[in-house]
């Protein structure tokens, strides 16, 4: 395991002879890249390095074979951040030229750059310029910072069609999404779709149990989440059955209520139709006689119902009979010459 080399912490505000020496060395480095010293690049394209937000990253450095490196300059987006003077006899001289990197920047024994506690602002282009007696070599890097994916979830909307086919709409998502996340759906080890949304049709009568897996990934992490088509459709079918049962109960209760209302209306109508007869049967003799008298002025051929009740005195002297209440039906034919008084007498005569 390579150990990190701690950079020197020189005071920026003290302008000493040592500072002048560092400045002189930097100027020499600039002249090293002049026309008389060819510059070679160890790789034709920059090395792509992916880092995780909040973690550490190492930019590996390889020396050219057969060359003795005198100075190494690390740059970020073209600006110097560290100057290193390797030395085999003693500890190398490391000078950080940008103070903001001091707490997070270190170097390995091979002078590879180590950057800790990565921030999104660290994204960019890095390079290491190595100068020797004969040439200058440059190694380039492109650093990208990503967040680790977390909290993947799948939302679904399922419904049963008329032919009992289950239509399932699935949507895959993660927390804090960005443009660098890719989604894909797999089933039985095969990729179905490279999108976060998936729609499937599942027939519970002909299809077997099958899982669908959503995979979300970026350059530094990946997450997956699986759902069962049988379970999703089973829940929908149970919900469909429960809904039908509720509707059946509501419909049955409505029919029962309607029948009760109709029955009450019929009973009320019948009770209202028998009410005049009951009232006439409970009237006394005087009222019956009065009604008979009133009936005498009614039109011809009307039927008069009279109720006659024996008085208490008559019941004491008369022979007991089975019914104390006698109902006499009389038909009164009115003539134009009859008078109300004579009509009442005729009614009583009929009774006698």
C-alpha cells in the first residue's frame, strides 16, 4: 500500500529566498516546454476517471521508461495546483501552489494525485507535466463526479380489461435523479426496454409467474427493484371482486328499501280506504239518526248505512242477544214532495 506524501505548508505571506527559489524553478519549467524541448503525451486521449461525491479519488501517474524526471507539475483546468521535485537521496519537495487544495490534496510515493472529500466543483480536466533532461511528458485526465444512487422505487397502475387481461403500467425512479442515470427493464435475464416506463399485458389464465426487474445505474453505482406480475394482477383482481361485491350489496339494499317503501304505501292506502267505515261503525245512535236525516236529502237511490245500538235500559229488560250492535241497510227513495222532517220519521219507521 502506497503511503501518501504530505505537502509542505509554506506561509504565503512570507516572501523569502526559498520562495524566490520556487519561483525560479517554475520559470525553468516554463522554459523546458520551449521549442528546444519536445513535449510528448503519454496517452492520445485523456484518461476518464469517475469519482463519488464525498469520497476520494486517485489520478495514477506513470513515469516514462528510461528517463529521470526532475520536476512534476500538477494542473487543474490549466492552472497549477502543485509543484513536485523528486529526489532519490532525500524526501521530495512538494509545494502546493493553490491554498484551497491543501486540506484535500495528497500524493503517493509514485507522485500520483490523491483528492479526498470530492465535491461537484472538482469535475474538470487534470494534467501532470513531467520534465526530464531531454523532454517533457504530459499525462491528462478527465475527472467526473457522481452521486451514488439511492432509494429506487417502482410505481404501478394496473387494471383488468373486459376480456380479463391485466394491463400493468410500471414506472421506475430514484431519489435525486439527474441526466447521467440510465434505466432498463429486464425479464428472464433479457433486456425488454431501456426506459424508466414499461407497459405489459399479462393473462392470468395462460401466463406463468414472472418477475420484471428495473435496473438504474450511473458511472459509480447501480440499483435494482423487482415486481411480480402475478401479485400486481392478483391485487387488482381482488379489488375488482371487492368492488363488485360492494356494488351488489348496495344494489340489494336499494331493492329492499324500495320494496319496503312500496309495501308501506300499499298498507297506508288500504288503511285510508277502510277509515270511513270504521268511523261510521263507532258512531252513536244519535249520530246515526242525524246521518239518516241528512241522507234523506241526498239524491235518489242512495244507500244509507245506519248503526243502531241498544241503550242500557233496553238491554236490562230485553232478552240477551248474541250481538248488541245491529246494522241496518236502508234504501231511501226521495221524491220531490217529501220534506226533511217526514223523511226522518220514515227512517225511524223502517228501523222499527
